[in-house]
């Protein structure tokens, strides 16, 4: 019999990604996990289009499908600290303060 050939032999492993939610209900966003040891439920600091946010890890680090383009994915900044939660709590108040002026 012939030798089995592994088509993925010698290919660099893909970086691990995590799925993060920014709200209790809504979309999951993929981020590069880096070397952080993350598990479901961890609160992390990420950079989104709306600025720096605190999110929740919903899907633990895993290797993405090879068809996913990871070149545009942003990395997890770090596990969130108590200071990050305080800043996140202030954001809705700041938005609410502008509500009377926004039409």
C-alpha cells in the first residue's frame, strides 16, 4: 500500500480565536486570542469600531476554519480589570446625557 499523505503537514498552525459578545443578546465577534488563557465567561477588553469595550468570552479559544480570513481580526487586549468595569458603567450615562440634544 502507498503512504498516507497529510495535505496539512508542514503548514503553520493557525492562531487561536475567541468569540466575544458585547451585549447580553446580540452578535458574537471573533478576536485573536493571543497567548491569553481564556475560558467561557471571562470578561475581556477589546478594541471595537466604537472604541475600547468590555466583552464576554462566549466561545473558548479554538483554531478557526482555514477558510476564515483572520488578517482583519483584532486581538484581545487583555482580561478586563475592575477599572475597566467602572469605565464601562459610565458610558451609558455619558450617552444618556446627550439624548436631549440628539434628534
